[in-house]
């Protein structure tokens, strides 16, 4: 009996000893002609259920090694660019040196357990909504296509809106510092196959700047293997005028070094036709004069954008990132031809005038960003330091000339002038962050300082004729200096069914704006706290509820503070407002999610004295002025419903509907400073159909429709608009070449009319840009193009204020 027990124990420990050992698997990846396939993916799967165990990548010679493999039965497979070897069964009890894994030259579909089509997934986290799109039909489009499919996102031409607010686009938590059209061009050139998920952050937490509103953060796949890849891409667009863009990107990665360089040039000629109308009123609010104006504006530009990114890992604890962007648009030409008819109350022609308004512009925007990360001994704890500098320079020379005629066409008089403006802005920021886990919770804190200096000059000269609204005294020198000191802390705690996130940020603002001509100085000196709170309750896998609250600030754009005037003609101009003040908003959201397919959102937002786009007509002098102004109060609320569902394997449907109310109360300056409330009840609806048109997934299509009943735009209310788009996309030669064809605004119904009509104000405008077009695009990838890139924007909220929100 003792011998039997000893034998049993000996066998038992021998088996345990064998299974406590680990072994290595090595081999090579080739094609059918025994040609090496470098950088192929190697997958080790459980033989019983094909679940993933571990993976690796072949080197430049096609060689691979899997280490620390426990004894068991496995399947081994190599894959590259959508092609896979036959799964090879292995019984691992010792080190195994294989011959070659052969990937066929012809297209073979990989085993379902390795690559499988999935439907997009929506996940509700305490402070954000995560839209996961990797390996889905949606990811077959561009990054712009993915954003259009993201729940809660409203696309209004070049603007991305979340509940009526402009959203800021981030790439991997770094802000994309470009204007609306430039953001769209960038994202249309970024393939969706590199996108892991999109995060919708309606109420940004304390770690983000209190300014900036909602955020769309695009998360790309991680870098996997070393090597080089490059691409050449371009688009040709046929609208009223043909236009094109060309770009090239290059990526290089070693174990420690990661480089990215990109250059894009976009020469184009655009036309923008605008129809304006003004009904001027007397003291009894009867119309005495009607002005109808047609604007025909032609823009010529040649925007160029260059980026360089360097990531370097000194060791496992220390890493450095350098990011630089140069965007310049020199020798821009803007020619505006204007014709105006003035009629009396009986619609009889009184007189006419024509204006030729030509402008030449040069813009340069240079940014440099440096980030250092040090990981501490405690797992998950780190210190992050960041420094940033931006230089912006914009110059404009404008020449305006008008001729006036009576009803019979007889010349009456002329008027004209030149103006020269120069704006120079410098931005510096420094930030230090510390984060650490605390059990199943985490804590984060940090501090930031930002310093902005802005100098703006305008000169009016070469006057001829006379005007009641334009004179040389409008020349001015305006300077603006701003310092913001911020600190924050954030705490996250998770339980079995609950998640909670608490945060608070404090910002001290010191700002001073000075106008030489007005002999006026405006100062701001205040401290404000910005708390945030998030709570998520997961009742089950199919049901979850969440609530969040956040307080934010909206600071004026630098251009909006300048007291300068930009004239369309001497009776119609935009004017800056140096008296603008920051506004503060309080945002509350309640959400319910069912099965990650049905989403219900109820929200309320108090925008306080929001900065709004207002227009006022002076009935006595018959002028129209457009400016930004703080309103007395502003609020909005609504109900959003989202459906995200695969109807059939090749058909994915995304539908988003928002029923909302918006209102703003402002002082009607040209109506005796009477408070007036502008409000709308509106509906927004988007339906996107994403189709896989081939069995191998290389041919996809999209049919989408967008409807907006009406929405609020300061003192304006828009009427309804509808956009129908169709797109096709085809990849060739194992994803080396991608071709796309898209048609937008097919029914030519995506141009609303904006009307400001209240008290003694009655005017409208309808802009007609080139929304209807057909676009052909191509991308050619070379090198090891299955690499993921380290492309990113620069995360600086201060730079975003370089762009005016017109």
C-alpha cells in the first residue's frame, strides 16, 4: 500500500512538474512560392474552443517565436492582409521548431474564430459613451463616416454638434487644432480600419479644460510591430468648380522609436452665393424700404499642412513625445460681387448700387508640443509633464468700391476705401499631471498654466466719396493678454453594479483687453470652480442607467473681442465686441440603455449668459451689423433616441432622433433695449444604412439621410433642411489600393434660410455654398501598411479660440 501511495505521488508530482513548465514555438511564414512574408500576425488558439491564447508578429525575415507556452492542445495560424494559413494543430509537451506556415497567394477567408465580422457596440461608462467599431461594417469607411454614425452626433455641413453645441474632435486624447472644413478633410483621409472606438463626452471630466464643450475622442488601434509603411492619397471633387487634394504620410517604428510625417496640399476654388433681404421699418413698425441683395463670392486658396510626430521610449518607465504642426494658407483671394435693389413700401424701385469687395489673406499657424511620461514603481501610477507653444499670424488686405444709381440707372455717386489688418497671437501652456490606482479605485490630480498674448492692427485709408458708417477713425490697435491658472482632482470608484466618478477643477482667470482708438480697457479677474459628477448603475447585462452633471465655461474667441469692422458693403458689416464676457453652463443628463442597441437620453442645459451670434438692423441709418454678444439667459432641453443594430449580416442600421427645445433671451439693441426671447421646438433625424456588398468585405456602400426641422442660431431661426448622400468604397490588391465615390446633397435641399424677425427687426439670409458635389478618392499604401500609426492632434484648448464661431 505504501508503494502504491509513493507511486501515485511520484506520478502526480511528475505531471504537475510537466505542466508547470513552459515551452517555445518557433517557425517561419512564407507564401506558396516560398517567398518570405514579413510582419505576419501569429495566433495561438485553444484547440477545444478556438479562444485566443497569445499572439506575436514575424520579423522582417518572416521568423517568429512564441514563448512561455503551457503544455496543452492548440491551433496555430498565421495571417497577413486578410489572408491566413491553414490552422495547424499542436500538442505542446516540449519546445517545437516548425517548418513554414504557408499563407496562400490567392484570397482565402480566415477561420471564423480568428477574424469575424461584428456589429458596432455601444457602451455606457460613467463619464462617456464608447462607440466600438473595430472589425465592423462601419469601420470600412473613413473616420468622418464613423463620426457621422456615432450616437448623439449631429452633422451640420462642416460642423459636428452634440445637443446643439460644437463638438471638439480629439485623436487619442489630443485635440485636432483645425477649422471645421480642415477637420473634415483630415478625417476623410484617415481610414476607419485604424479606428478602435469613438468616445462621446457630453460633459468632459475635471481632467479636461473647463472650456470647450462636448468632446469626440477618436481612439486608434495600438502600434503592434516595427517596420515602415507609407501612403499616398488624393481626392477629386466636382462641384460648381473642380478641386483636388493630394497628400502623403509616412510611418516608421522600431522597438523604441516611432516616427510619423505627413504633408497635404489642397488647392481649390469655391463659390458661395448668398441672398439677403432686409425690411426697414419706421416708428410705427411699418415697412418703408425693402433691400434685396445678391452676393456672389469666389474664394481661391491653396492650403498646405505638414505634421511631424516623434515618440521615444527610453525604457519601460520613461517616454517622450514631440508633436509639431504647420498649417499655412498664403495668397488667398476672396472676390465678392454684390448687387442691391432698394424699393419703397409699394415695391417700386428707388435705387440700386453695386459693390466689388476684394480681399487677399495670408494665414500661418505653427504649433509645437512636448510631453514626458514617467511611470512610477506602483503599478498604474505615473507623472505626465507637457509644454506647448502656438504662433498664429493672419494678414488681410481689403479693397471695397461701390457705385450708386437711381431707378433709371443714372449714376449718382461712388464710395470706396482700403483696409489692412494684421493679427499676431502667441500661446504658451504648461501642465503637470499625477495619477495612481487606489485598490479598485483611482485618483488623478494636476495643474496647468496658460498664457496668451494677442496684438491686432487695422488701418482704413484711400477713401473716396462719402459714407455715414465708415471713416478713418475706425483704425485701431487692440491688444489682449490672458493668463489662466488651473488645478483639478478626480476620483473614480467601481463596485459590482455601480460606477462613480467625482471631480472638481478650479480656474483663476486674469485678462486685459486694450483699444487705442476707443481709449478703453476691459479687464477680467475671477476664480471659478467647475465640479463634475458621474454615476452609472448596471442593473443587468441588458439594462443600465446613468446620470451626470458638469459645469463648464465658454470663453470668447480672440477675433470676436477685436472692435474691428469687416465690411461686406458700407451698410452691412461684422463688428467685434471687446466687452464680451465668459459664460458658464450647467449640464445635466439622464440616460437609459437597453441591450447596447437602444439608447434613451434626457438632457437639460442652462447656458447662462451664452455668447450668441446676433444681428441688428438700424432702421434710421439703414445699416445691418452682425456681432457676438452675451445674452441675458439661455437654456435647452430634449429627448434623444438612438437605435444601433445589425438588421442582416451585410446590413447595419444606425438611426438617431432628437426632439429638442432651445431658447435665448437677449437685449434688442435697436428696439429700445427690450428683452426678447428667441425660441424653437425642433426635430433632428439621421438614418444611416451601411452595406457590405461583397462576401470578402472589400466592397461597401452607404445610403444616409439627415433631416433638421429648424434650429436656433442667435437671433436667427433656420427653416428645414434635408441631406441625402450615397457612397461606395472598394479596396483592391489586399488593401493596397482604396477607391471611393461619394455624392452629397443629391436633392439640393441642404441649404436653409436664416430669418431674424421680431419687434422692428425683419431680415434674412440664405447662403448657398457648394454642398452638392461628387467626390472621387483614392489611397495607395506601400511598405508594411498593416502597421498602426501614431497620428495625433495637439491637445490645446487655447488654440481652438483662434477660430471664430461664425
